């Protein structure tokens, strides 16, 4: 592990704190992630589920756009604590939801606040990074985060089987307590070090789009989140409600499928730092994701082993795209660039909103399995934009 002996020792404690924070927050966010679509479908139809996620992610994009004002006014450290309180409140509300209004409102707050929290963490981690070690720092952070994602689905599925949907939401809310404690106890190490640039989101957007490198990595991030919108929202519905697979099966399948994020992201970040750039691995990852989406549409058997294998394969591609996307982007920006970081985090809600908008449209005419073929087609423009970027090596 000599390749993780970083030269930058000054920010070591800050990075270690953020690895722990990323791990805890990932578990908390992931516990509801793979059950949220089935949870909300108890109260509204499948077509309205798609429209809800369009609304929720469009709202998230708007909130991300205005989030710099709160950060500039209160600082990143204190704004993160405020968002954390909203996040915990949303989870408790989801656990107590008993009708369409309370379920949709609290799930919307959960989606918005969880996205904003990752922006707070991005800024803190970027302040503790230097460019020539960004690949290793980001890949290690993503690995800790993805360990949380691997653990969560099995726990979530078990909690659903013994206590239905409220239990995972309550467990997720309880994890905010240690998260809040870690942040509070380490104020000295996590306090803001940089003076943030004040820039309108439209100005930042124009600058990003004129830069073909940032534009390319932005489009790769949109493509990845388009894929995730299908994989996270529609795959659980398809497997559980249409193919009849039980949560006891889905729990271990979803945990197993996330293993590539731990296996491949650290080596990918190391290779990007030391030997060659990110472009080639981005293209390979996108191709695997594209091929996997086609396979999703073709497989109609309720075989746990078959689905575990194809979902695992899909996440090899997603892991490569995620690692190279973060590495490339954060080599090009620094912690002062809140505008660019916010736009980068907007790729999550934009991708999800776009994916679920197409889902709402095509589910009126097509069976749900054909929707994954639509997502494969939507991924194609990303290859053009990624081909135009210049490697950092």
C-alpha cells in the first residue's frame, strides 16, 4: 500500500475524519436508497412514482443552485450541520408517513438534503487535497463511502422483512447522531480554510460549458446518474413487483453488486495518478454501463444468480466512471470553486430527473423492462463528449 503514502501530511487528520464521515453518511443514505421507490409506490401509482422523482430531483437541482448563498453566509461547516438536521427530520418523517402527502413530502426532503450534504463534504475534502494526489485521496474516500453502500442493502432488506419500511428509515436517522458528533467534535480540523468565490450559478455554468474538459466530465457524470436512475429506482421495482423476487434475495444481490466500487476504484485512482490519464477508463466504464443497460432489458428470468452477475458487471463500469469522473474533475478545480462543485453535484439530480422523466413517458407505452433499453440509448452522447477531453497525464 505504499502508493497511499501521501506527501501531504498536514491535512492527514482532516482526510481521515472525512473518510469516517463518508462511510457513516453512505450507510445512512443507502439504507433508504434501494427501497425508496417501492416505499413510495405504496401510496401512488408507478407512473406517478416517475413524476415524483422528476419533481424531487428538479427541486434538488434548484436547491443546489442557491446553496452557495447559505455556504457563503454561514460557512461550509455550519451549513453542513443545518442540512444534517433537516436530513434527520426527513428520515423520521418517512418512518411515520401514513399517506401520499406525508410520504412524498418527507421523501422529497430526504433526497434534497442528502444531495446537499455531499456538497458540504466535497468542499471539506477538497480543502484537504493536493492535485497530484487527488486520484488516491478521492478513490480512498469513495472506497470508504462504497463500503457503507455495500453493507446497507442487506441490512435494509432484513429490516424491511421484520418491520416493513419504517425500520430502515429509523436506523438511517439514528446514524445521524454519530455523524453529527464526529462533525461537532472536529470543528477545528473541519472549519473553513478557504475564502469561497462568489459567483452566480449561470456564470459558473457558462465557464464550465466553454471548457471542453469540464464539459466532457460533466456529461460523463450526467450519463452515470442517468444509469443510476434506472438501476436504483426501476430495477428494485422490476425485480420485486414484476419478477416476484423477495427482499431476502434482493438484499444480498444489491450488496454483492456494489463490491466492484471497493475492488476497482482504488486501483483506478492510482493508475490515473501514476501512469496514465482518466479518459480511457472513462470510455471503458461507459461502455460497460451501456452494455449492462441493454442486458437489463433482455433478462426476464427471476434468477438471483443471473441478476447478481449482470448487476455486478454493471457496477464494474459504474465504478470506473465514478472514480475517473471525481478524479478528473477535482484535479481541475479547487475548494474555492463552489460554483463548479455545485454544478458537478447537480449532475446527480439532473441525471435522475432526466431518467425518471423518460421513465414517466415511456412507461405509458412500453413494459418496464424496455425502459432500460431507452436508458442505454440515452447514454450514447456521453461517448462523444468524453472523447473530446484531454487527459491530465
